[in-house]
């Protein structure tokens, strides 16, 4: 095998840039953005974990079971993307559904507890999402799906809009915690 020469021609062949310097700068910029994004989320996770760890919450069993259902469903969807199904996976691994669901229990409890704690903090701190913020998020989502905002809105039910608003409040609550965190 022969490796290509790292020059302007290479940059033109593998990217939309005319020079190798422009291509390298773009790659560097994207790597830096990815690292900053990962660091930000890691910090957010640490703050949320610490807040949740210190909270005392009674979690209804039905909420844990519903979250386990969601986790199992997500797992099954990922298997389908790989050309498998959950039943075959369970057969190959020699696991029954009850044992399989049990593997998600701890994670489900943690996720439900975090959700309840963040909801309560949002309520106590009166964190809301304005109509302008909701409209901006809908616009951003429509662009990410490659649709016009009007076309995207036509497919949104009331519960979809409420879900988007709740996600905004959730993100704003996490931002609030990070801004006010004093990690040792």
C-alpha cells in the first residue's frame, strides 16, 4: 500500500477545503469542540450525581418498572438496528426476561431518582421554559430534521410540545445546578 501525500490535493480530495492547512484547522477545531462537549457533560453528570446521591426520595415501584420497560425497549431497538431481536439475544445469552429486566433495575432506580430530584429542584427554583425558548427549540429541532419549522410543527401533538418544554426545563435545571455547584 502507498499512503497519499499530505498536501493541498489530498485536502481537496477528502474534504471541502482547498488547502491542507484549512483542512487541518477544521479537524483541530472539531476535535476541540468534541472534547469540550464531553468535558461539559462529564461535569454535569458529576454535579447531578452528587445532588441525587444526597437526596432522600421514595420512588414508586411503578415508576421503576416503567423505566425498566423503556430501557428494555431501547435495548431491543438497538438490537434490531444490528439485525437481531431481543428473543434471539435472550436465547443466545441463556437469559430469561425476568433476569434480563433485573439487570436494568439499578440503572432504572438511579434514573428515576434523578428525574424526580431534578423535577423538584425545578419546581422549588421556579425554573420554566418561556414560549420564546420553546419556539427556538422547535426551530432548532426542525432544522436538525431537515424540515421547515411549519412542516415540523404540523407533526407535533400537544404531548410532544410538552415533552420538548419539559426537556428545556430539565436542561435549565441542570445548568442551574452546574452554575451553583461547589465540587470538592
